[in-house]
C-alpha cells in the first residue's frame, strides 16, 4: 500500500490548472490573496476523496507575513474556518477519540521564493490519521497571474 503513493504521485503531477488572475508576486494584499487562493484550489484538487465540501485552514508558516491577505480570504469565504492543526489534534474530541475530522484541514507548511523566480509552496490536507496528504505546489508569476507549473502529492498516509 505504501508504494501506491509513488504511482499516484506520477499520475497527479501538474494536476493544478488554476491561474490567479490580475495578480503578480509583489508584496501586496491582492497578490498575496491570489497566491493563497491558488494554493488552496490546487490542494483541494489533489486527492479529492478527502474533501467534504467544507474545510478549515491552518495558515501555519504564512500566518504573520500574509495576515491582511488571509483576512481578505476569510471575508470572501465566510464558511472557511481558520484553525491551528496542532491544537485540533490535541483538543478536538472527534480527533482524540476517533482520529478523524468532520472536514479536512489544509495547512500551509512552507512558502519559499526560489532563485529562478518560482514559488515553492508545501501544504497538507488532513482528514484522518489514515487519510492525509502532503503536497508541493510550484507557481510561476507571469504577467498578471500565477501559472501553476506543478501540483503534486509528496506523501500519503
């Protein structure tokens, strides 16, 4: 079962098709909002069996630097709940008793501007102890949009 993730990884490479319109990778709220939305959309497309229609987000490593964009995202998506995945795993009774969440939690793990101009983002999507993925998304700023060069699952549990 553990080797199946390698096959799935090859199948899913470059599965994202989103482009955040009218945004560039600048330190602006609009550009940051576009980047966040593109990453969330890409993560939701990977292993759609974990999706329930609703989701929570742990903005993790981007929480401070992207606060204004996060607030804008939450205002545009009122059904989305900002959370802390580590805290949920300790305090959420469904998780502590049954090892699953009612809705998946997407977490931003890292966001790195590469020397070649691309942006490497690692996210995860957790639904259960045996139902979670880690992802890698590579975006290229191009004109007024982000082009998704790669969106792939890097590990499955």
